[in-house]
């Protein structure tokens, strides 16, 4: 349980949450190194989970589900790191709105960790699963609206490609939540 908490706790520190994107491109440039470090820490936590999984005969739920969950959580951190890298590398000014809306990944992780805690304590998890599904749907709707807005308003083809590619990076983390055990 501690490994899951460590992994989820790293995301609120990096998320491109609004507080950090308010400084725009310069703010993202300042935190890019920190985000990469936290992503590396997340990789170590995943390795620790996999190592424990190999050493443990009895697990709280199916080992395949534990592996899928750890991989999904790592995908969230990878996605945040990837988006941040692309914003800096492509010099996206202003920051695409989708990058500033990274709260969904944070909320999904919090809900997933809460579901794991409930499962560990033998309490119902259905409410957490419903919340995860609601957040996924909200993220999908936001993504579709922002993508439509991007194609409607952006007239520069190179800028459009850069922004769309950074938007595609964000699509992976919320979608990866579908593999979380229920």
C-alpha cells in the first residue's frame, strides 16, 4: 500500500496544475527538470512494486491487476513528463489549454488510491470506480472540446501540429485508468 501511495503522491507535485501553468511557458521551463526527476522516482516505485510482486505469494488482488495498475500509474507520470518536455521543446507560447487542465490525472490517481485503500480495508469500492469513470468521461469531453476549438481557431499549420501533438500526449494517462481493477 505504501508504494501505491508514494506513486500517487508524486503526481500532485508535478501535475501541470493551474498554479504552475499560470506562469506560462517560463513557469513550465522552470519546473521541467523537477518533473523529470519525479517521473524517474515513479519508475523506481514501479520497479519496487514489481520486485515485491515477484517475492509475494499471496497478494491482495490478482498479480496481473497489480502489474496493470502499476503500469498505468507510471503511464500518468510518463505522460506528464512528455507533455512538459514538448511544451518546452516546441516553445509552445501560450501553453495549450489541455496542458493546463492536467487535474484529471491527479484526480484519477487520488480516486484509484482511495479505491485501493478501500479494497485493502475490505470496504466497498464501487463508489470510487464510479468516480474514476466520471473523471474519465469528463477528461474525454474536455479533450474533444479543446481539440475542436484548436482546429477551429488555429490558423498556423506548424503551431497546430505542435499543439495537437502535445494534446495527444495527454490522452494516454486518463485512458490508461481503464485497466485499474474494479
